[in-house]
């Protein structure tokens, strides 16, 4: 599956694989403006921290093409606004802010070199962000598989939450990059994918990615994980991350913290696989990470069908924070990191 293009940019045109309708339909949508890209990111047509960073970088390229700017100052004004709009689309995943920031820095460097050169340089920058992620995924896979081998040389069962796969990065994935590498190394027996309420990225996306490559995968309700751990059915947990604070506290899809607690209780290693672009050394700890609050309909409805009574109040926080002390190690493209301070 990971050969399916998640984000495609060709001759000034941006296409996104519409992840909202997977795995039932494989359809691409063309994104014609920066504001349409921000809306697609917010509505999760594209999702997963690295993928929204890459989509944001290409959206930046679209924004530069939106008008004929008479002076560099006009262009910069437009791009300040466009960047702010993109970053606001999803506030927790720092990769979006990081990628748009990189694009903005590049624009600053080339802003006086004429519009054609500016367009080329920005497209090159977006492509390099995307290519770097593909490479980082492979490295995380290598390091992660080595770490898993130390737990069990074969017959390993790994649990993952949400989707930190090809769909979330455009490469092999972070957590699923590790799982793919473990599969290639013949270590892996089973992947347990938790469904990931309310948007079901585990059920819809992770299971689809794994099953289409012949990797044995079992879907479980989020709330079954602790019981499987207690019965010795899970040897390790590997998830992705949306932002890792300077002290190692990690924001990831809601439910990650509960899995980490259960893993700790049962002495099961809990790994976070994430590229360096997910580390945010400017944010000291988890409490300082802005958590995206999404609409109640995601919880009160399934596929547009109401399942909860009218008028019910809802908390729909898209991410939770797992404290650093519950994380066995971080699998990065630079190796296995036990303490985030090693990276600073
Ligand atoms: O709301 P989503 O689907 O964008 O959330 C995705 C996750 O929580 C992933 O685990 C995270 O972004 C890492 S993706 C490599």
C-alpha cells in the first residue's frame, strides 16, 4: 500500500489522497488554493503529523502562485497571512508549524530573486521536506526493528494506536515503518491495531495499510488493549507522535496515554517513533502543548448517523499527553533515544 501516493504535486497542482473515505474508496482531490489546503488539513482529508507538514509546504507553494505580486513586500505580506492560516488549521502537530516555518525561511532568503526563481526554490524546498521524511521513516524502521529484536527474535506481537503509517508520512510511516521493518526481519507475528475512536484511523487506515501488504493484523476496540496486555498477548507498543516537548512528554492521538499506562502496569515496553521534526524544544513540557479540540459531531455521530442523545455535552480532545516517564525510548532517524535531553 505504501506505494500509493498520499500527496502529489505536479506543475503547480496539488492532489491529496482523500483519507476521509478510506478504505472504502481511493480518490484524490485537487487542492486549488492555500485556503482550500488549510480546510483539507482541518477536515483531515490529509492527516498524520508529517503528512500535514508536507501538505502545508505544498500549500505554501500554491499561495505564492495566487496573485501577481508587484513587490517583494506585497508577497511577504500575503505569505505571512497564508502561513498563519495554515499553522492554525491543526495546532497540536508541530510538524505543520515546522514545515511552514522552513518554507517561510526559504522565501525570506530568495524573496528578491524574481517570482519564477522564488517558485522553483519553494517547490524544491517542499520536495526536500517530503524526501527527508521518506528517508527518516526508513532509518526509524532500521533502528526500531533492532530494538524490537532485543525483546523477542521472532513471534513478536506489537500494538499500535491510530495511524502512524504511510498515510501519515508519505513514506513507510513512523510506527508502521518500524512494524514494516520488523516484518521484513521476520521478527513479527501479529500487529494489534486499536480502532482509535472517534475517527477510526486504526480500523480504517492502519488495518488497510497492513492487510494490503500481507502483514498479520488484528483489530481491537481501544478499551480491550489493557486486557490483552494482562494476558501476555502484547510484547511491545509502538505509536507515533504529534509533538514531543523538551522534557519528553508526548502528544499523540487520544487513547495513547491509556495504552501507556496499561503497558507500564504490565511491564511492556512502550516506544514512540517520531522524526526530529516532531520534537519541539521550545515547549518545555506536555502541559504547554496546545491540544486540538474538535467538534462534538465526531463523537455523537458515526458516518453521519447520530448515536448519542441530542443535547449531550461532549469532550472531544483529539490528542492526549503521555508523560516522558512512561516512554521506554524514542525511535528517531538518529537512533534510539532514551532521554530527549540527548537531542538538545
Ligand atoms: O488526527 P490524526 O489522524 O492526524 O492523528 C494522527 C496521530 O495521532 C499520529 O499518531 C501522529 O500524527 C503520528 S503520524 C506519523
